[in-house]
C-alpha cells in the first residue's frame, strides 16, 4: 500500500516519544520491509531536520541518512504539479498551513492511498482529500 507519513511521525520516531513509539515503529518496519511504500515530500526532512535541538547533535547525520537510505521511503520534490494541488487544498481548507498542504498534495500527486498523521487538525479535514489516519496515544 502507498502511504504518506506526516513530519510528526519522524519526530516521534527520532525522539522516541513513548506516546506513539510502538505505532511509528510498526509503520516504519512495514516500510523498511516493503510491505508499505511511504511517499513523503521533501518538506518533511526540512521540517524534521531544522529542529534547533539538532544543532551540533551527534544524531543529525544518522537522521539525514535515514531519509536518504531507508528502503521504500520515496522523497518527492515540490514540483509544479504538487504546488498546484497544494494551492487548491489551501483554497478549499483555508486554515490549512502551507507545509501541511504540500504534504497532502504530495500524497495526492504520488497516488498515496492513506495519509498518516499525528496532527489532530489534519485528521479532521472535512471532507478529507484522501483517507487520513490519526495516531492514537499509547
């Protein structure tokens, strides 16, 4: 199945957030095994890797490597088609932030079957542009 993972899921994984860790571990194991294919926007590593606490972190290179080397994790550039879809989404959902619209547009353009998020606001888009799954706290 093609899925799109929200930036928050990477943050939960990298920070070992106990509230979501078992769920994100399961998601990423499925991706690494090829059971799912994860389509993400290039904006995802930008959001995740720009956290101020990563400045000077010994883990930064490992996190960068994760985005570049994880099997079945497909990074999609923000191209004209993604931009057009993101603009359309922002017109329809006026409260939708630009980064979120780009991530959802990437999912739509990339043929994703589901958008997985830790953001309650995204899971409440009505009607949703594609099926959206909200992580549950452990």
